[in-house]
């Protein structure tokens, strides 16, 4: 049975082939941002005093439909930065997530945080696109790639100075991980029925390779969940829809971090 991910990947392959014809690799390498210095998300997560929140900019998704189609990427990115985000994830897929061609550039020009180019990577050409955009991190989705592809794409990304966030959903995908990826993300969303549960991150935690920073993604809307996931070894949390559907996404992030801090203080006090 064809899944939404199958449809997205098929569309992406055709889309990337067209873009490669329109903008050859040589043109990407000649772009101004291709030569710009990169920022480390690994370091930002390690040094974060606000729980390693990676705040996401997205306009819609297949599971949520329209989230905030009129969102201003520059204003939201600045709000996120001011509220203590460790990094920002920015969707660049237009067909399924409603990204505008100018979104990533607007975010990049607005903040100096590590920036994830979040898309569905099916071709190494997209890694060069991410560098040309001024991205710092690329997302590799294990459900879309073989173990050999993950290893090869990771090596290519590293040669371009990019960090790699590799996303897994289940045990089988954990087995495809390359030890060279920089960050492992566990997605709490079931790609077959779109159900979401943070128990997926907790369940997979003991299977993840030690020594690689881990983050939890999708369905995180309760500050209590951050406390639970931190106990399971997670040091970063990718959150998008929860903030994007609010009138002031930056304020929503600041309030969320404040609530997590209160919970953590209570927990520390209880075990002192």
C-alpha cells in the first residue's frame, strides 16, 4: 500500500531532476552562501540552557493541513531566537508543506542560529542545494533511504561542511543508521496512520547508538513530555506545529521553556 512518504519521494525525485536541469551544480557552487561558514547544531544543543528546543517554521503539513499559511518567516525566526531556540528547522518542500521559495533565505538572513534544511533528500544534489542556501544541517529520513545511501549521503554532507540529522521511526530504521551521523532524531509520528506518541522515542531510546546526540520529534506539546524525554537521554526537541499555530510563535516558545523550567525545578527539588 502506497504511503504519503512514497508519494512525497516520487514527487521529489521528479522535482529534483527538473531543478538540476535548471540550476547545474556549478551554479550552486558559485552562489555566495555556498562559501559561507557553517554553524554547529551539535554544539548548540550541547550548550543550550533552554532544553535544546529546535523550533520549526512550516506553513502546513499533510497531517495538519493549513497551520499558518500567512506566516512571516523572518519575524517568526527572530521570535524563536529571542526565546532561546538552539536551532531552527525550516521546511523547503512546497508541494506538501506549502513552503515558499523565499522562506529559507528569509530565515537565514534573520538569525545566526544553526539552520536545518528540512526536506526529503533523495539525491546528493540536494545536499549542495542546502549549502548554497546557507544551511548548516541536512535531514536524512531513514524510511526513505538504504543504509548505504545514509552512509554515502552523510559522507557527502560532511565534505560540504554540513551536519547530518538522521531521522528514524522504528527498530528496523535504527539498524540503518551510520555511526557517522551527527544527530539521531526519533520521529514520534507513525507514517502509515499519522498517529503520534512520545512513547516511540522512549521505546527506541535504549536501541540508539551511544555517543550520538539524540532528539525527539513530532507531537511534543506538553512541557511534561520534555522532562520525561530528558530522563530517557534526549537533549533536543524539534517542535513546530505547537508554536506555529499560535499568534506569536516566539512568545509560545518562551512560555513553553518557562513551563519546562518550572517542572525541572520541581523535579530537582523533589530528589534533592
